[in-house]
């Protein structure tokens, strides 16, 4: 990407979504979209977004298509804001057509902003002929959606807390995908779209939750534990710290006024399944993001058993297994 001079016109990119083992929740700078806490994720091979950006002189505004259908509102505004920053660097002030296809399991309702903005940053740099390093692309993607900064890279990836005013913050690789043979089993609790976006949820939490300062204080220790556990390939260390990070994040959100609640009844059933698997000696640990789904960290050799248990509970509408995957292509 760095060495190649792209031509103005068309750019395509493919990026995978990621699941955080140590959670990002809250911003240190809302304007620059800088996280208040450090996070660490696994980029996942099974959740892929493909985006093509075509600069079209005839357009009078950007056109954004998701799976072939035009998107307006917040999705289009956020895509245009990223394109504006790329246009400012390229000096080419023409609008573009953005075509995005999500290859996600069914209509899963899983967050796609991470893979989406990672792919968009990369494809738009190519389309507008801007030479950018992966680090710069990660920083641009972060400005649109902080979790997207991590999806530029494959494997195990960290994003530090941001220093207010520093727009250069980018993610970094902790270990490549080949480092550790773990899986994430994704149990979808519902196919409905979530009520509160992550962005609104974390801003409301920061504004109104008495537990938000405690979350910001504790999160770096969870991150350190997850990071050390990943490097040592210690699933118990990573799993227990990941669960602590997850529940502390959700506890801070639940204490907002009104509560920011992502749990559904099926979520609790799925969490029980993971606990009983663990009681049976399987190293399986739960995490949840801004939605009702439960994602389970386990060894690859246990993934099928975990998948079957989630399906047998009757609480999951779909269950998929994902492995550490590549960075943007
Ligand atoms: C994460 N999440 O670390 C956390 C855990 C959801 C829960 O990053 O406001 O869509 O666009 O920066 O990146 C989802 O938040 O939020 C997220 P913005 P983003 O994966």
C-alpha cells in the first residue's frame, strides 16, 4: 500500500470485523473520536466487508450503497466525512460512489462499522490517489469509528487510549493471526437492529453513569491482563480478564440514566451455557458488545463442542465459528 502510487478513479478493499477481548467504551475526545481506554481485539476471518470507491465527476454528492441499496442519514454522513478528509489531502474535490457489500453470516445485526470504515479508508485512499501507510489508514478509520482502526491489521491488535487533540492515534499489531489457535464462536441472540448505537451508548454512559469513572479507571488493568495473556497464549488469563472487561463495560452502561441495556433474555441463557461448559472443563469465556449476541473465546479444538452447546440451548438464532483473520487487503 505504501509503495504503490494509486491512480485517481477507483479503489477497492476488503476488511474483516474484529471482536474486542479488552473493550473500548468511552471517548477522551469526541471531536477526534479518541478512545478513553485502551482496547485489544482479534480480527476475524468470517466477517468480511468489501468496498469499492469510484470517483465520478458527474455526481453532485456522494452516493453510498450497502448491499446494492442506497443509504442516507448517519451512515452516509459518516462515509462522506471520511471521504472529505481524503479529498482534502488529494486535492481532488469530486464526489464518489461507495459500494459496500457485507459478507456476514445471514442478516446478523453484528456491528459492521469496524470492517466498513477500515475498507472505506483503504479504498478511498486508492480511489483519490493518496499514498498512505497502514498506520495513517488506521488513524483515518479510527476517526470514523474507533474499533475500525483495529481492523486495518490482522491477528491480535491493540488501540491505545487517545491523548485529547492527537489525531494521529492508530492501532498496532500485538501478534499475528498465526500466533494462537483460538476461535470466537458467535451466537446470535436476535436478528433485530440494536436500539442504541455504540456511539450514543458510550456518550450517554460517559454523561450520566456514576460508574463511568470507575470503568475508565479499571479498563487499563483489564487491557494489560488480556495483552499479557495473549502473548503467553494463556486462555484462562485472557478469558477471565475479557469477562471482567465485558461486564464492567456493560455495568457502566446499565447505570446510565436512562439505562443503556444491550442484554436480551436469550443473552442470559447463552451466558449460562458458557458457564456450564466451563464447569465441564471446557475453556470457554464470554464477551458481548453493543448488542445481545454472545461471543465465546475457546480453543479451536473445542469450537465445535461450544457451537453445538449454543445451538442446543435454543437461545441462538444462528451460531458461527470465526478464526483470527487477515488485515485489510
Ligand atoms: C469494542 N465496541 O472495543 C467496543 C466494545 C462496542 C463494545 O468499539 O463511536 O462503533 O464509532 O468509535 O467503534 C463499537 O464502537 O464506536 C465498539 P465509535 P464503535 O469493540
